[in-house]
C-alpha cells in the first residue's frame, strides 16, 4: 500500500449533506506508521460514509513533504486541512512534527488531533502545549474506531476553519 495514497472510496451522501455544505469538505492527513491502524481508519471512514479525502503519511517527514509539496510529492490542498497524528513513529515522531509545523508560518495554524496509544502524561502536556485540538487514545476494537471517527466527523462538520 502506498503511504501517500488518497482514500478512493466512492462518495456517498452524508446525513444532512447538501450542495451548500460542499464547502465543508476537508483534506484529512493521517500520519500513522502502523498499517493496521491505517486500515482501521479507512474502514471507519467507509462505515461512517465519510467522504473527505484521506491522505496517509507514515511519519512526520513524509507528512511535512505532503503538506509543503516538497521532494516530488503532490501538495495536499492548503484549504481546510486537518491532521490526525500518531506520536510514536520512525524518522520524525509526532511531537517533533508538531514542533516543526508550529515554527512554519504556512503551517502553524493547522488543526491537529493526536490519535495515539501513548497515555503518557508528558506526551499529553507537550501535545497541548503545541496547540493540538484534541488528544485521543486509539481505540482497541474496530467498533470503537468507527465510533471515534463518527465523533470526529461530527466535530469536523460543525467546526469553522479559516
């Protein structure tokens, strides 16, 4: 599976979706090195009829390249982007990624939700210090992943982004 793939699920109507709500479409960047977790997020998107494009990077370095359009990677459109971020990854972990984007004038306002197995207090404190929108422990079961993604989708639908 390509690490910078886009969710190729055919668009399905969302509850309450109308032509007027098409401005609510988000580009979601999942920064995750565990293929099983990537598959669970994709399945949860399908089960919830989430039609937002899902881009996947396996570490912070790839994610930065995708956000910036560097090193031959296609840039994720800069409008209405949200990052789902794992913390424990090779090359560049989540906290290091957060530090990097918060220093970048083009990326510093990016909405980031941490989705991780780390229940360490220091990780939570540091993530919030770096202005994450939320810190979610990864659910263990697919059913819980589906429920978590449904909750995040509701948040995305009502949240106003610049």
